[in-house]
């Protein structure tokens, strides 16, 4: 399987991100391999597409449920002082 260098660099960054934050992202399934990512991008097999779609759906659900960082301009201290 061959991907252009820039695409492979992006796949490598995504794989590294998922590997590093697997626990924080609450991924219950195993981390897809680089060849699975490549296979999905090259439309090589239906299995690769299914695995990547499950991971992407989980990441999207996680992003939608995450409240994010509060706006520091609206945060008050205990003394009711705005920052």
C-alpha cells in the first residue's frame, strides 16, 4: 500500500494521538494499526473502513459530549471578582 508522504504523515499523527490518549478518549476497542488506516484511506477492504468508521464515530461522540474549557472571561472567583 502506498500513500503520498504528506497523507502518511497525517495518518501517523492521528495514530500517535489515538495511541497516546487512548485512555482519556475512553476507547474500548484496540487501536487500529497503521496498515488498517492505510487500507481504509485506499479503500482496500471493507474491514478497514468499518474499524476506522467506528473509531471516528467514537471520537465525534466524545467531542460532542465534552464540555470544553470554560470561558475565562466569564469565570468568577469565590469573591465574585471577574477575571
